[in-house]
């Protein structure tokens, strides 16, 4: 199983949209066994796959979420009745991914994740990697995609530590582009401090309008940059309001009647596979 984090510290650049739809394409077009992990407390990837009511019921029935992974030690909990007590966390065998019904599985996120951010120094950063090592032993998945939050948080660090690769989605505008050097700096620092060895699986331009100058300038900048030219994907995620409109109603790019959009996306998925599976 190869593990790939989708990262960018710039918010709203299409990380989640790319992560969810690549998982979907890999499953449907490439027969890959895919696990998607949402480590963003905003839980947008989760919202794309679990509708409001379904999600509430899922949580009420103690369905697995990313919190179970980060809570993989005895966590102190305070009960009004019993006072402070130790709450047993779920064993790895009981942390079972959710079947999305689209052929791939999901470890959903939840807002509660924020609470763990405040408990540093307990090896939190390594828990996702440890859990994925357990999952690897089961040999149920070919590819694991991790959707990261847009912050250099413990969640992003955990994802990088657990990953073989990271993929950078970026809008082609100048502000987003200047953020990439900052992102590279953060990744370099995480590599030095945590010894993670994840490699770049490329740079995908998102929310793209092909005939605009801003896109053409971005392509020429990246393809001439000694640092980025080998990472830039030629196909891009086209800007389409239908993607945004349908996102919370279970609409995926593969379902949208738009051959240009689907063709580009299919090419992105091919290139992604080539880069992460060789
Ligand atoms: N190709 C596209 N065309 C049109 N709208 C898009 C496209 N990709 C994403 N969007 C919209 O842009 C917004 C941000 O996308 P998305 O949530 O995927 O970004 P993100 O980088 O994951 O954001 P965050 O940093 O908050 O996690 C969403 O409303 C989404 O529907
Ligand atoms: Mg997101």
C-alpha cells in the first residue's frame, strides 16, 4: 500500500476535491483498492461522502473516525458521575474504515479533532503511521490518500510522517504560487525534525480556466522552473461550477457530463499512478 498526502498550506485550493475524486477514479477506472483518510478537523472530505444525517447517526453509533486513531492510548476523560476516569481507546482491529458505497473506504474526520491538538508531547504525530502499518499488514488496500488541512498542524505533520509521497494541488494564481516555497520549507523542516522520507508526487493545477493568461503564465513559470518542472502535471483540474454545486449531494467528477473535465481528470489519475506506483 502506497500512502500519499494531499497538502498545501494555502486554503481552498482544491485539495479535498482532488483527493476525493482521485480516490473515486482510482477505484472505478483503475480497479485500485483505495482508502481515503480525512485528517482535517473541517471534515470536508467526510462531508462529500457522508450526508449530514447519515454522519450524525454514524457518530452516534460509534463509527470509526480519525479521532480513534489519534486517541490510541488511554485518554483521560472526566465524567460528572464517576469523576476523572480512564477511557479505553479502540484497538487497531476495531478501527474499521467506513464503506462509502463508491467502492472505496474512508476514515472520516470530526470536529473533535481540535481537542487533541492541545495535548502535545504524547507521540500523537506517530499514531497515524502506526495505524497504517497495521493496515498494511492486512493487505486490503493498494493506495491510501490523506486529505490534509491547510495548516502546518500536528495533523499535517502526522500525515507527512505516515506518507511515502505528497501531492501538491495549487491554483494557478500568483498568490497560491508564492505559497509553494513556504510549503516546501515546512516539509523540509518536518523531514529534518521527524525523519520522514516522503517524496513529491507532483504538482496539480486546480480550478483552471485554460484560456486565461493567469493559467498560461503559471504553466510557463512552472515548466521553466528548475525546481518545479519535473513535478508539474500537464493535465489540470478544470474550473466547473458543477463540481462545487454537487459536492455535498454526492456528485463526483466521474458523474458529471463533461468530457473535457473527465478526460483531464482521467489523465491526472494516470499520471498520479505512474508517479506513485512507478
Ligand atoms: N475544479 C473546480 N471548479 C470549481 N470549483 C471548485 C473546483 N475545485 C474545488 N472547487 C470548490 O472550491 C472550494 C474549495 O475546494 P476544496 O474544499 O477542494 O479546497 P481545499 O484546498 O480542500 O480547502 P481547505 O484548505 O479549506 O481544506 C470548494 O467550494 C469546492 O467546491
Ligand atoms: Mg480541504
